[in-house]
């Protein structure tokens, strides 16, 4: 609900103007450099003089934009190595979960975009800015996420002049100015507020108040709170100090009054459970009155005992300190549109300092990365414009001759076109015998080309971005020479990369502070795990019904965030892979020691599956040594009992090995017997087959013999039948024989 408050909004406006007056030189330079590098490089007065007075065309040969893009491309590949360092009250699992969550937030796609915009602002304009904020997961959700927001114009941010930190997160206030369309503003905050702000003209504070803060020019109007298109909003973050008590507990924890109150409430709940158990025991056992009275006194005494994670604790020391609270105000005109406490103790508007210094008046002067190459770029434009002018005023005639040489109509028609090409270009003879002379085209002065090369070299040396570093082949022959030139460029760009890395670290510390307050309830988040890729993990999961055991408690413990800056991430991987290949060439057997590291440095998008597979061939003790940095303790002195136990274990292992060998011999004997038995069975099988074949042949022979006997018997029977059926034929034959004998 919007609330009108002229006093608070006036203080915020004066704070904004105080910063803009203090930082006016840098703000003007910021816009001037951005216009020169990314926009128009000629001033209006120079253009008018060149065009109107000197009749020259102002040309632009922008090399700085390419150099900045090269630097931004390298910064984009320079993925920072984030390390979350546990300080107190955290176990290994909680520390790993906190590191995964911080990395997921700081290295998300949106965060990388924010880093790129802030880096571009700092490289070109000398300084940049970005914001760490919170937002709901979606429109119908009560859960919030930590998000990064970039600023389209870093000059719209402001900070406390007295801030000492290089990223200005320790000041008393900070904020940024934005614009919102009137239609959207009306839909969010109401028509009444929108019309009331629109009626206001100019700024609401008096001229005397502004003069006390910054003394701006009379022609400037720093605040235009509303126009026909949009309304100006200011998001203001203010630090407020409150008195608080700090307690040192016997388990090593340090808590404030609010955290101690939570411990006391939980201890009372635990004491109540103990009292209930005591009463239940009294009902079942029905103790005497004196015993019941003593039990009640013991329970009352337990109420004063504090418990943390189920263990009794006591307060060892306490002191008073000033607690820092960040309040967030969103204002428009004289209205406070939103108000609330920001979940961090540092200001969430991060100042990205490229490379600044303090002048003799004590003011901060920012330096752009390309500021030393500005004059070289201007000189390059002058050279290009002058060369174009010389070409423009040069004559394009190819020959010079007298009028008598082209007095004929057909000859004049040919010579009228200088580009006319024929096998022969004819001309008319003049009385003096003069012939047309060919004119060579004008050549640019060699000094101009030398100046051009010198100017290009000045741009390279002033930025440290040499052609070989940007992918152009140089005159370096050996790999050592190429590496030396690359290192030389890295030295020049280290300050630029370090500036954005410092700002990333400052944002990471704010994210680390916000996590316990933003992710304060049980919820499911999607994180990238080192071994299994993206997974859904439930944080702050209540295991028991009393809430005494919490799994993946992201709220406990204190941590610090560190950023390990260095050369390009892809360059690191290439160097590491090259080094590993050299080691493998010397001894290929060593792959079993760092196979997982080899997979991590492969130029692939996703190497999780490859790394997991190669990790299976690396001994577990080597993996553990890689995490701890200590070799496995194998030769450490042990007590006699441990040595005896180890000797007994070794003896048993030797006995087992002997038994294994005996079993292997028995297996071999058994296999030999099986093979012999198989051969015997095969021989028996062949014998049986031969006997079966013999019986088959005998059966066939007997069958044929039986058939032959039957056929003979059948023939004899037929013969007998024939003889028996004709007896007179036989007698006749006998008589004939008798007669013959008598004769």
C-alpha cells in the first residue's frame, strides 16, 4: 500500500543528488566513452569543420569496439572458481550443499549475463553496477529465489560517498533509479498515486536543500518524477544499526538474541516432553508422594537446561554489539510504494571499479580500460579521412594531350571515355608532332601508411590485446614465443578481469548471507551435483515430527565465499589437458591415477558421464588423497595388538590364497577327469553305434534269406500241385519210355 512521506523521500532524493554531484566527472566521462566506443566518434564541431570548411568526409574506423568484444569474450569464458569455506557449526554434507547452491545462483545464465553487462560498462566507461535481489519463483508462489539484475545504465545507480569498500557494499545507503510506464504504474500502485505524482512538477526538495548537498547547475533538473510516458522510481537501501546481544555457547556456537530465543523455546518443548514422560511413569508406577515431589522438582530443574541438536549446552559468555539491518524503500514522488527488510547485512547494489584513483580533492576518478587508446583511435580516423580526401581530389584522367590529337569526330568519340579499351587507341597527328601522354594514378604518401601502422600498434600496446591473442597469426615461430606473447597480454588485462572478479566475489558474499533467510523452509530445489548432474534436492527437510532432526539444513552454519581468479577457464583446461598428455606420453600407466581429471579437461560440453566412468578405474585411496592432499597412511607405526591383528589378517589372507590355489588344482583335475569320461562315453557311443549297425545288417540278411526260402518253398509247392493235377500225363510218358526200351 503506497504511503505518502515527504521527509523520507526528501532524504532519499538528497542522497541521490549528493552522489551525482560527487561523481559528476565520472558520470560525464562514462557517457562520453560509451558514445565514442559504441556510437559516433566525431564531435559535431569536428564534422562541421571537415565537411563545410575543408570539404572532407569524416570517416570512422572503429577498432576499439572489436578490442572490447575480444576482452568480453575472454571474460565470458573465464568461469570463476568459487569456493565456499565452512567456518563454524557445519558438517561436510551441509558444506557441499551450500557450495552447490551458491554456485547454482552465482553461475546461472542470468548471473553470467549480469557479469557481462557490468564488465562491459566497466571496460568502456570506467565503472559498472549490478544488483542482487529476490523474486518469487512464479506469480502464484510464496517461495522466493535469489536473483541477479543488471543495469542498462550504471550511472543510474548511486552509493554512499563515505563507503570504504572497493565495491561500496559497506556504506550507509545505496540504490538505483529506474523508469516505469504510467500505464504499468497505474495497474500496480493505483490511479490515485499515479495522478498525484504526475501533478508534481520538478523535484520536491527546496533549492536550498539541494545547494547544501551538491550545488548543481541552475539549468539542470536532476529529477523528473513524471512525464507523459513514464514515472521515475528509486529503489533505496538504507543501513540501520540496532543494539543486540551476542552469546557464546559451550558447543562453540555464537548466536544473537533472536537465535538464543529459538534455542530456549525448543529447550522448553523438550522439557515439556520430559515432564510428560515423567508423569506417565508416575501413573504407571504410582510412586510415593515424596518421590513424586522430587521428580517434579527434577523436571522443573531441567526446564532451565538449554539443548541444541539434542545436546545440553550452557552460555559461557555474552556481549552487546550493534547489529546491521538493511531496509529497502521503493519511492516515487513523495510516496513510499514498498518497504521491507532486505535479507542481508550488506548493500545489494555492487559497484564495479575498473581501475580508479583518488585525486588531490579526495574524489574518486575512474579509468576505463580503453581510455589510453582513445587518442590512437581518433588519429586513425584522421588518417583514414585524409587518405580518402587525397583520393577524392585526384584526377581520374588517364592521358594528357593537345586538342589537335582528338579533333576528328571518330577519334573524339573514342577518347571521350577514359575507360574505353580497344586493341589500339588511335589519335590525330598534330602539327607539332605531340602525342597523348599517359598519366599514372596518384599514390598515397608512404608516411601515411607508416603512421597508420604506428597507430594500430599504439592501440595494441595501450590495451595489451595483440593480434596473435585475438586469433591472428603472428611472427612467433616457437610455442614458447607464442606463450610469452600471450602472457604479456594477460598481464595487461589482469587488472580488468580482476575488477569484475572482485565484484563477483562481493555479490557471492551477499548471496551467502541471503541463503539462510530466503531458503528458510522446507522446499525442493534443482541443483547441479558433481557426479550425477542436475537433481531435485529437498532442503530443510524435517525428519521427525518434533522438528529436532532436519535433513539438508541449509540455515545452520557460517560460511565464507572466495573466488579463485586466474587465466581463461578454457585456457586453463587446454593447458591442463596438454600437461596431462605430456605425462601420459612419458608413462601411459598413470592414466589410472588421474583418469577423472583427464575427462574434466576434455573440450566437451558435458563430461559428467565420462568422468563417472573413468573414475571407476581410479583407486579410492587416490581419489581421497586428491581431496585431502595427504597420502594414504600405510607405513604408520601401530601398537602391538594392531600389528598382531594385521598379521593374523594377513595370515588368513595367505591361507585363503592357498586354499584358492588348491581349489584351482582340484578344479583342473576334475576338468581332466570330466574330459576323460567324456572321451570314454564317446567311445562307448561309437561301439554301440557299430553294434547297432551290425545287428541291422544281420537283420536285413536274415530277412532276405527268409524271403528267398519262402520263394523256393512257394515254387516247389506250385510244382507239386502241377504234378498232382495231371497223373495220366505221367503214365503216358512212362509207357512211351517202355516202348522205346522194347524197341
